[in-house]
C-alpha cells in the first residue's frame, strides 16, 4: 500500500524564513526520483532549486508560482509505494540545511471519544468526528436568519402629541429623538419633521466633495528587494555612520592600467585595481575591517578581508563577496569579479556568494554620478564609494591642466574608529589612486 509523505519547504540557510515559488519543475501525477529538483524558489539571497528527498508519485503541490511560503510550510506530497523501503532507504541525505531525508514522523493514533464525552464536547480536538453511513453532509452555507427586531428608542417620554407626526417620521425612517421641537416645551411639530426631511434630502442630493486620490502601483517588499530594504533600514537604525570624501587625480592610475593591459596576459579591470588599493589600505587601518558585537559591547576586528561589491541586476541590488581578497593579485581579483558579476546577472549566486563580507566597495561611477553617501552594508564597519572618472581642470605640478578626476567617499561606523582613522584610510586610498607606485611598498 502506498504511503503519502509530506515534503516541507526546508531551511535554506543563513537564517532565511521564507521563499517565493518561481517555477514548479514537476506536475501532480509525475514520478520523481530521490534528490530530483522539484521547484525553483527565490529567497532573499538567491535563486535555489529545491530537491525532493523522496521518490514516488507527486500527489499534491502547495502554492502557486509567485506565491510566498514560510520555511516549514508544506511544499508537496509524494506517494511512496511498498517497493520503496520507508523510512530508511527512502532518505537521500541532508542535501539542504535544516532538513534530512530520514524516517517520516510517526502517524498519530486517533482515539474515538465515548458518547458522553462527545456530548459534553470533551473529545480529543485532534479526533475527526465520525459520520453515520448515508447521512447528509452538513451545509457549509449559513442559513438565512430572521431579521433582527428594530432597535428601540431611548427610554423616556417623547415630546410628540400628533399621531400624524409620528407616522410621518416612521414612514421616512426619521428618529424623532434626534430632533429639537419648536413647539411649547420642546414639542415636536409636523413642520419640524418636514424641515428635517428637506435637510436630509438636500444632503443626499449634494455631490460628495473629496480630494482626488493618486493612483499608484504597489510592489511587495519581498525576495531580494525586501531583504535589501530590511538590511538598509537596520543599518540606518543601528549604525551611527559618518561620511568623508576627497577628490583625487586618477590620471596615473588610468595610465598604469593601460600599460598593464598593453602587456601580455589577461586584462585587468579598474575595479580590481581599486580593490587591491582597498585591501592595502585595510592592512594599514584594520579598524575598518571589523564589526560591533552589540550584545557583548565589543568591537570584533577581523583578520581576513572578504570584499563585497555592489552589483545592480534586473532583480535588484546584490552584494557578491570576493573571499580572501587580501591574498589575491590584480589578475585573480579581475577573474573573481567577472565570475560573480556574471552569476549575479544570471541569478545563480548562492547564499555563500552573498554573505560573510567584511568591507564593501561600491563603484557607483558606473551610473554616471560623481558622489554619494553610501549606506553601510550591515554589520560591516565601512564602505568605500567611487564616483565616475572624468576630465576636469586640476592643478598639476603648479600649473592648471586637464586631468582624470574621481571623487572618493568613505562611510564608516563611528563606533569602531574616529575621524582621524577614517581620514587616514581615505587619504591613503587617494594617494594610491594618484600615484599607484605607492602600492609597491606593500607588495
């Protein structure tokens, strides 16, 4: 006899709590093998194909494409036949964080309550009530209820003498207690009722005057967009940041790159040279390669530089991370930037590619802007922003000349260092941009 096993959305790692169903890879009635991908989901980190730990026939799917499911919610059910040993041989191993493919949970035994218990409503809440054979199913549509009696007016004598006045008010659904009579001792007259009816009719006929409402499009903050919003908001709430900036003459850096690319070997990207400058600066000012442990009230200084860089994609802003950037040369950095950028645009970055950064480099000059005040990528301590490199008037060797100028900005967590350290870091970066031979001291 086939056994139906329920497969729940597993924990996909990095504290993710939900995922959006992008594409179902199997249909109801389809036979699936152990570890066969059954659905593609989008988390706050990346697109992930989720494999099923059971082999059998898909009997149900939960959630339409585009819907969001929390971790632990039912994803699909699979009917496993007698030929498949369950639970031992049906498991495939822990292929994603947070779920295994071992024995399914034991089924609950239903206990039938006795008649007195059922009558008193004390039967087990988990026990489904039995239906007598050939009995009709209870109606799910609520039956129409008789209209409620009209609400009585407040207690006390009503200042009305004429039955014609009462009938006129009753026929027009007018509450006489809401009127102030114009007769002796507040007596309500027929004229009072007619005046009230004319005022009500005039109000009903008057067009309602309302302010025009703007019509807009609503976009749910979920997936990558929601994760970015949460992280930026948290950064602003928790980190007392400050920004300093400086203009630098990048003419010599651009010449050095042109000379490198004119020689034999792989081409070197500008981002790789900027990253190499960042790692050299962090070696001199390690305070900026750290984070604040709020609970312990400690600054944790890190001994490895995992360099994040901002990448704009069709699915939103992502920050891939180059591992051990401090140990890479310009060629290695160029290759790794290219690999991660391609994966970002293809939507194939893994959670490992998107987490664990210790410092972020943001080259917003790609958007044709000169400056910015970056928001720190929480929980890091700093971010270096680089604007566009453009020809500008510049005093060079005592004379006015046209040089390739760039604006550099550093946003830093004021808890980990003071302005002197941040300024020293930024000035060293600018010196390396203006005179790349400064880097020879650290090679």
